[in-house]
């Protein structure tokens, strides 16, 4: 018995590749702290469900969150790797592993967070995908592993 997935049709392969590109572009936008690019990648009614915080509802609230968050760090390295991507018409979900290293401004100790995440994406009229909902369970890795080697 194998864990091989059934072959996807050409349309599914194209969508899956587009969602994988979306994830890579998201990681790059996070690294660049590019709020404008990130906002172009979410729906107007996006909802983020971060661990330990209330839901962040709507593009404006997500933008405000990033504009307050990014200046606190001199660098941000995020890696999100999809374990599964499934499409259902104009909707898709992707879940997988994610890690992020946040280097505070000044002399602060880098913060490493690891966890799993789930994103629900919606196909747009132009065929592109945008994030509509996202949840993760990332937690700060315990010291001394928290420091960057």
C-alpha cells in the first residue's frame, strides 16, 4: 500500500502549482515586510485566527496588524510548506508546516515560532487565488533553541 495521491487532471495540477506559487510569494512578501503585496493577496473579508488572540476580520484590520507588527523586527524569515492542497471549484484549502524567525529591532534575542497552519483560498475572477481564511497554532520554541545559530 502506498501513500501516492491519485493523478490530478491538468486543471488541478495548474491550480495546485498556482497555490504553491502563492505560498512562495507570501513567504517573500513577509520577508520583505511588504504590506501592500500581502494585502493584494487577501480577500476583502479575510479572517485571520491567530493563537491566543481574537479573530482579525477584514483587509483593513489585517493591514493595521501588519503595519504595527513589521516595524518591531529588523528581519522576518517565514517558511510555509504545504502538506496538502485540495480544490473544490473556486475554493481551495492548503495546510502544512510553518516556521518563522523574528529578529527584533536593536539587540533583542531572535524569536522562533513553529506550528501548523491552514489556509482557505478563493479563486478570483482573473483566475488568481487569494487567502480568505487562515488559522495557525504556531508557538514560540523554547529557549535555548530559540536563538538563531
